[in-house]
C-alpha cells in the first residue's frame, strides 16, 4: 500500500510514496516547517501536514492533493515561498536530531525535490478556495490550531489535534490536556 500526493489539475504530477516513506516525508517537513513557521498561515500549513499521521489515522490513508492544503489565498505567494523554504530546510536535514531513526536520503530527497516542483507550479487558481475555512471550521474547540499553536517541548514541533507527531499519541494528549 502507498499514499499518493497529487496536484489537482496541474498535469500528471504526483508522488507515490510507500507507507514507510510517507511517514519519513511528513516527519521531516513537520520538523523543518515547525522551526521556520512564523505566522498563523505558515503554522497552519505545517499542522495540516502533521495531521497526516498514519499511526493515528490509518496506514495508507493519508494521501492528499496540494490544492487542498489550507493555503491563505490572500497571501498565496508568501505561503508558497514558505513551503519552498520548508522543503529546502528538510533537504538540509533541519531538526533531524529529533528523529530516532536515520531517513534514507536516497529515497527521500528525489521525492522532496518533486514536491517542491509541484508546489512551485501551483497557482492560486488551482487551490480549492474553501480549504482553509473548511478545515478551520471542522476543528474542535480544543484543537491546537485554535489555541495558539502550541509546540511539543521535547520535539519542538507544532502539535495537532492528535498530539505531537513524535510522542506516543496518548502520552502527548495527557500532556496537552
Ligand atoms: Zn513530542
């Protein structure tokens, strides 16, 4: 089984990742993006990615289309620049000291490069216009995205409604509560 990352109407661009590689992909972007994100627009993009936690929501169920990410369409160019910087920082192994494994760069890096190409081609017209609003509206009151975007003190990553991507889910929930 695998997860597919697609790019709406933008040609045939897509990335197919094994389940294991998907976890690595999400881990490294969560680490670098959490470090770089300054404003709510940027933090939201990373939390949304970090929610693609297969151990919590199901193996092989976290494929997504980049047009469905919670882009702020009023600040689309800035958001896109931020994502490009996040991918670049992941390629520079930002935050990898928090990982308890060594990612296979041979498998990971070509896919990060492809992801950057897909994001690079995405235009504001490709983006699903209500993605951000729908996602926000579906959040429960205690969701981190509505509560100041807390970070896990141990892993220094933005938390999601599932907790920290790197802590055991139950343990983190206890901490967060
Ligand atoms: Zn943690």
